[in-house]
C-alpha cells in the first residue's frame, strides 16, 4: 500500500468520524449537521398577558417576568437575529412549559412556510415548525410562532429550549444543516386569577351524544400484515381485512397477539380506532413503540384532510408516531372509525410493538381541544426467523460493503446510534467488538485496498 493511498484512507476515516459526531439520529427528516451555538443567532419568547398585542415580558433583555391576572396569556416566539446566515429553509420551536397547558394548536407565523406546518404536543411539552419545500429560502426575522397558554398553577414558567436536534429550537439551511443557540431561556408568569384545572381526559355525559345511555368505551387497537396480502395476521382486536377509515362499525376478528415473520421481512403495522366512545373529534394521533425491529421512517395516515405526520427515535427507546389534524373541506368534527395510521418495519432481531395509551400518545381530541385516550398499552410480540450470516463489514444488511456501513459503525461507536441492523456484519474483524477499527477495515474494502474481510 502506498503512503499516499494510506494517508488518503485515514483522512477519509477521520472525515467520517467527525461527520457522525455531528449527526443527529433523532430527527425524522434524516441526518443534519450540527452548528450550536451559532454566534449571533437569537430567538426569544414573550408573553402578552392583557390581549393588547404587545408583549409584557420577554427574554430578549427586558423583564423576563410578568403577571397574568386573567390566568391566560399569548406566547410569541421571535427570531430576532440570523447571526450572519444569509437565509434558511426551515424553522422549529420547542418549549417546555410548567404550570400551564395549551388548549388550541400553536400557529406558525413564519411567512415563508409554503406548506401545512408540522407540530407535536405532549401536554405541556410543545414543538412545532415548518420547512420551505420549494425552491425559495427565507431571510425573515420577526414573530415566527404563537400559542395561547392557560395557567394551572399560581406560578408558571415557559422555557424555550435550544438545540440542533428535533428537541431544540433551531433553523436549518439549504444543506439541511441545523443552526441553534445553546441552552435555554425562561419566562416566569405569576397567574393572578384562580388557576384553571387541566381539562379532564374522560368523556362526560354533557360532551357526548349518548348522555342517557352512556357511551361505549374508547378503543384503539393495532394489527400487523406479515405478507402484504391486505389482511392482518395478528392484532389486539382488529378486523381481518386491513380496510380504511369510515363511519361504519369495525368487526373484531383478529385477537392473536403473537406474530412470526421471516428474517428481514417487511411488517405493515396498522393502528385502528375501533370505537370512538361517542366522541366527535377534530384530531387524532398514535404512538407506536418498538424494539428488535427497524423502522422505515415516519408514520402516515390513511385519512384525508390531515395536516401533518411526525416521527422520532431516541437512544434508549424508539417510537414512530403519526399525529392528525383535520382541515377543510373535511367536516369537523369527525365520526370515522377503522384504520387510522400505518407504519412499516423490517423484522430484524424480534421483539415487541406496543401502542402507547397516554396523554399525548394514542388519543383523539374533541372540538374543544380536550384529549381522550384509554388504558393500555396494546402489545404485540414479534418473532423474527433466523437470518443468514451477514457479509463481513455489511452493517446495514443490504448485501454490499461500502462507506455507509463504516458511517453506521462510527455512529454506533460514538453512541449516536443505539442499534446496528446487522451487528454481526459490523464486527468486520470478528473480534467480538464493534469499534473504529471495524470502520477502517470497511473503508479499506470500499477503497479497493483490501480484497475481502
């Protein structure tokens, strides 16, 4: 091996090692480079406590504390400075309120949002934003997001969280690089009025159409089609035929909660609203937690007139999510039951798929913004067949060895990727440990410097 070629290889390995350190594996939109703190970039939040359209306190350098005598206030997020960025393509705002709740969905005020904004809320956690999907960019500074908050405690606070991943306030540029401040900034609100209790998540007779007889229980379920034939092979009380979302009643035909699939088989996972509990709803959402499987990405809804889907993962647990909000011309509120959302997975090691039932997870929300869910979760056990031995160095199970395999190995070594699809292939030198040496060997094969591993 020539000295020049070896130097080039080591340089490539170092470049990939640096790159994976700044990748975020929690973003549903793919890897994004990190730039935090970005000098001069400046977000702030402010609160209008008397509905006069003017912030009474904010985090831009003025008083960061004010009193909301009415018990409610309007919170506005502002992008004040770009810090030398000429433009950006997307924006995300993340807040962690304490002692308050939000009843209505937040509003994206960024004028260059060219499609329906995305959002995610788990009371009281809140994240929302938008990307410009066309050819244009934005240099706008000013108000970019707004939400109305209601006090539940005498003292409340709202923290604007900064960061380059899906859990931080940031902007992204045309190269999908994320730019953010570092840390957080907090508003403190003294709630003068009697705090408003958090809305009940249990339907009451006055909010349902069946006050005299009582409503049937709200019921969600999950099913899996193992072979793509349009029928559920196992499920927690789902119809046999996959079906669609319609006002018709849904039969319970599949109740087996254990599935067996071939290694690397594609699993089509469906979430159903089997009974809406008499609730006419304006939104819905589902969270699917999984282990021993590989997700194909974000969940999607089969219902029309929805406005956004979201997805995410974490180093300690993984989930896929689809959150639905309805828009005209669909009638609101909705009465559909049946298939809500669908997700796709690959059967790798075998494990579980569970449908989380909790506020902010699998739920429907009524026209007043109250959320309704059920006790749970629904759990399916997945047994994956034995897979053939992976090709040495093939960490993503695609049958070839290249620099992508090396990048996955380095992400796993750096703690940015919890699981490698083909861990046996990632151990390129078969020493029982996956580390940067394996990545270097993979790069040598990819560069033609080694014939095989």
